[in-house]
């Protein structure tokens, strides 16, 4: 029923040495699995706005002994809100975040700012609202709406990935 971060990261094609940003990292599962894929020569920025989750994530990273993950308390909806250098990231992961954003174009602009040319975005989000799980129906951003938002900002659809019955997954390329 729910999305599997390890399976989703596996479909991204991450390589040793890549730089990844996990926007809205939450408890850090995407960061954890991305960190394993990019190895010691790679880097993962786990960006989270909620201070209580930042602290929890920092504790988890110590337990995982993941020296290649850096937690950033930052605002993913504002230009420079992540504090990540321009054009320095190979892949941005945005999972179960788009539906929550007040400034969706601000989010996409921050992604675009930090991505290298031809960098990729993995977007995973709810495809529906069901049985009290997930977002309310008026907050769901369906796959077509998400594709339109990213296209408006110069991203090109690369492919869909298999996620779950109630989520969709899209990989976009920065052009």
C-alpha cells in the first residue's frame, strides 16, 4: 500500500560519488538508501524544515554510521532556502512533499537552482486520497498536474517508476 524508499531509490540509477539532495527528508529513509548507493565518495543532503525531525534524523544518522549524509534545516520552497550551492547536485528526491507545499513553483525553482545541468529529480507523491490515509482530496497533486508544474520550469519528463497502488513516481531531467 505504501511507497518503498529502497525500491524507489534503486530505480534512480544512482552511482558511486554522486551528490543527492533529499527534500523534506522526514525520518531519512530516502537519504539512508541514497547514501548507500553513492558510497563514501558521494554525498547526501537531507533537508528538513521541522526542527524536531532534524534532531531525530541527526540521531538516526549516528546510529546508521552514515558519514556521507548531512542534515540541513532549511526551507525547500524558497530560493537558497536549502543553503546548498548552485548547480552542485546530481539528483533531488522529493517524496510525499509536493502535496504539502504552499509554494510548489518555489520548490521547483529551488530544485532547479541546485541541480547540475542534466541532473534528475525523483518525484514521488500521492495519486489519490483514500480512507483517511494520505492528503485530503483537495491537496492531492496528480501526476498530470505535477508534470505540468515541472514542465513550466523547464524540466523534461524522463520516465515513470513503479511505486505503489496509491502513489506515482516520475523522474524528470533538468534541461
